[in-house]
C-alpha cells in the first residue's frame, strides 16, 4: 500500500514540476475569422454602426474588406472557418516587415524562423494559437498593422525599423558583408 501511495505522490510531483513527458502538447488552432478580429483590433478599427445583428460570416467579410482597404490583404478569398497555417502567418509577417514580393512561402517561413520571429513549419500545417499570438506580438509587426491606415502596409524594414534585405528579397537574403544571414543578424 505504501508503494502505491509513494508512486502516486511521485507522479503528482513530476506532473506539477512540469517534466517534458508530462506536459500536454498544445493543439488549439485558430480560425481565420479569429485572426481577422485580432488584426482588426490591432489596427484600431471599429465596426460600422448597425453591424451588431450580422452573422459571424458577415462580420468576417466586413473586417477583411476594411483590413484590405488598408493594404492587409492576406485574408481576402479565405473562408472564415479555415485554420490559420504557417504559410498564412509567414506571408503576413514577411509582407508587413519586409514588403510583398515573389519570395516563396517556404522561403519566407525559413527566413522568419531563422530570425526567431516564428517557429518553422510546413506552409500548409496548422499553426497553434500561442505561436500565432507570439507572431502578432512582434513589436515591429504590431506597429506596421496599427499604422496600416495611415501609411502603406508592408516593408517596415525599408523604413529602418528592422534590418532586412530590400524588396524583393532573394530566396536566401545576403548579409551586408556578402555572406548568408545569421540568426542574430536581423535584430
């Protein structure tokens, strides 16, 4: 009986201590309608009068259109219940910080992950909630979204906020010294 009691106590202590095998893996994802709402709030936008009675899909459409008017077009033509992916976030973050260009989504993910802005993942892989929130809390990104209504959206790097390659960026952006970018060289 004492052995069972001891085993239960040790297990409880290990769980409370947060041992890696005891921690649950986060799996909560975010729908694009939720992302639109977050971006809408970051941009400081307000819904027009009389929209309180609209459906969630109609609210999403209004938010997407208002964001698009300010240059934030990554949610256009996406369903409100689509799951937010690494590709969507990478395209959004990259376009905001560096500027829209023809760099592939995979190259954007690699570049941003190497710079420590997002975790690496496949372009079509769902991104978990906490990683999305962390990406949206990048100070340069928050500023770019908040200013989207008064300045052209995208390319914050070109205004000196972030050291990054010029638009359009190559697949592997060169450093000022001619070598490849290092993880710490962007910040």
